[in-house]
């Protein structure tokens, strides 16, 4: 499966009937490859792993074992949605692992951004490997690798780390049903498989999750402020027709405080930074200029509804000179 390549002649999948044909082709290929054996899949709830899971469920049903690791750095409602869509609606064999304390305890007091990323990556592999060892008869590993992952990895831009990291005793044969697809095609296929729009048209979300939006040492209260403010921002973007139009938008709660006033009393709380950007390649990024009434509304909601926030700032810096994320 490793060396399967996108044929030069392959037509871009844009229409439902093309997606149906692709799905049927992959279902046949998976059944042929896997037979009656079991496949393990780390299901984050992102577009690629979700579409990969949905194709595998259609092909082999309960022979697929999905593992969803909640590392405490997911957005509000994400673990619940993964359980609802995959376990309840698609009938998947889904193992939910609550690893929130394990991750947050390990990250406590760690300020260096690279060390934070390293801990999150390593813990993820350890938690996933622990679950894999509890299972019998797994011979395959499902992965939501997509075609740009292969191209970027070949060009030396990004290490294609999907397959990497698992210990030697857990080297499974790979099953990669969306491997030859571009991102827009993965979305068309996902839609056709019946996945919800807010899963299929989801904005990019970094692997270390909200951890990189809580700069410096992560504390549970500041992380909650990031999660709640992010949920408000997403809700308001959806209400104002910006969901799916703006490439990426999120909040950051930095580790410093300033004075404010609440109910006539002095407060000393964090600011919340809003960043909304557009791009095609994420190498150069422009800023989305928000309507003034939306700005006012966001300031009002976030300062009144999110504990610990007394000020809202807007980041209008393009990339370069700034990166998209803060760490
Ligand atoms: P930067 O901050 O490098 O981000 O300008 C560019 C894009 O990549 C996303 N990003 C990540 N995605 N793992 C990921 O899967 C990561 O560690 C990671 N860091 C940044 C970022 O959200 C943006 O879309």
C-alpha cells in the first residue's frame, strides 16, 4: 500500500458521482487488502482521519477499531462530536480514551514551546500504543494520509510523521484510503459519506491543539479561557456567514494580566487575542478584516462570558513577519 501514487491522469473529484465511484473503489480495495482481519485507527476528529474512518466503516464495519484520545487540548465539543458521529450514528467500534489529566499533568510548568510539542507528541504515541497492546488480532493500521502529505514529505518540507513513532512491536501494515486525494477532494468524499458539515469543512487545527494557543506553561484555568473564547468565536463566525470562508480563526490567551473593572471593582485578568487569517498555501497569510459590529459583539461576549478575561485584542499581523500560531 505504501507506494500507491496518484495517477497523473486522475480527474479532480468535485462532484458527488465521482466521490461515490471513489468510495466504492476504496471499499473494494480495503476488503481485498484486509479480508477478515482487524484495522486500528487513531481518530482525532479532523477531516482526514474522519473521512478515512468513514470509508473503513463502510468497507469493514466492526473490523475497524477507532481510538479517540482526548488529550485535553481539543476544542469545545470535539470529543463529544466524535463519539456522537462515529459511535452513535455510524455504529463504529470506538474506544474513547480520557487522557486529559495525564497530558495536563505532564505539561504543567513546561514553558518551552518545542518541549511542549514534544511532550504532546510523545504522550500521544504512548497512550495510543497502550490501547493497541490491549487489543488482539490487529494486523493493519488505518491512516488519514493525504496526497499533499506525501508530496511535502518527498520535497523535504514536512516530515510525514503519520506512520512514524509507533514502537517496533506495533508495526502494522498500512491502510490509507484517502492517500491519493487532495484536501478539497477529501471534503467532497466526506460530504458524500454523510459526515456533518462542521466536520467536513472544518478549519485547519494544529496537532498540539489548544496547547499552542495557551503560550508558556499551560494552566487548566487559562486553557479553559482559550477553549471558551474559541467556542464563542466559532459560533459568531458561523452566525455571520464567515465559517468556511475564512481559512483559520482562533483565540490565544497569553500569560500576562492587566487591570480591568467588573461590577465596579478592580480586576486583574488575562487578555484574549483574536486572530483570523486567509491563505492558499499557509506560507504567506493575510488578515481577515472583521466588520466593526462583529468586533464589538465579540468583545462584549468574550469579556462577559469567559472567566478570567477582561480585555480583547485583535492580531492584524500578516505572515510574514508573524507565523499563524503563537508557538
Ligand atoms: P504556522 O504557525 O507555522 O502555521 O504559520 C501554519 C499552519 O500550520 C498549522 N500548524 C500545525 N499543524 N501540527 C499541525 O498539524 C502542528 O504542530 C502545527 N503547527 C502549526 C497552523 O495551524 C497553520 O494552519
